[in-house]
């Protein structure tokens, strides 16, 4: 599934914060959950949707390094202003939800499977 297709299938519990210019070309096939940035940097697979509560600029940096498809900031965690600016600069799709990490990941998994 393409990131652009995923964003159209998300319900009202999800808010698109930034959409990548490449969302129509970026294929996603996995969901990855982790809140430890060094672990995510080493293990976040390319083409994944990363679900985390970390809403800082380092999260965006990890996304850029790992070629993830999109990041979902769960549990109403805040995406700070610097992270939002960096997501725009780095062309990273960022989505926010009030759902817990597991529920957000499970829902996205059901959409892409």
C-alpha cells in the first residue's frame, strides 16, 4: 500500500500533520513500534509505518535515516515545533493519534495487510 492510500483510509482518530511529497510513491508494508531512538535507528525497516510516542526532532532524523514510510505519534504525544519544521524539510509524513501505540499499530496493520 502507498502512504497516500493509507492516509485516505485513516479515520477521524488520526490527524495528518505533514504529508510527504512522495506519499504517492512510497510503498509501506510493515508496522514498527518502538520508543527507544537508538533501537529504532538500527531496526526500523524501510517502507514501514513507525508508531511511537516520541515527538521530537530526533524522531524525524531517525525516519530520514531509515527510509520509513511514515511516523505515527501516538497517545496524543506532542510533535514539537522543531520536529514539525524538520518533517517538512525532510519530506517526512507525520500522523498523530490519541490511540495507544498498540491500538494504532494494530489498526494500521489491518489496513496494509
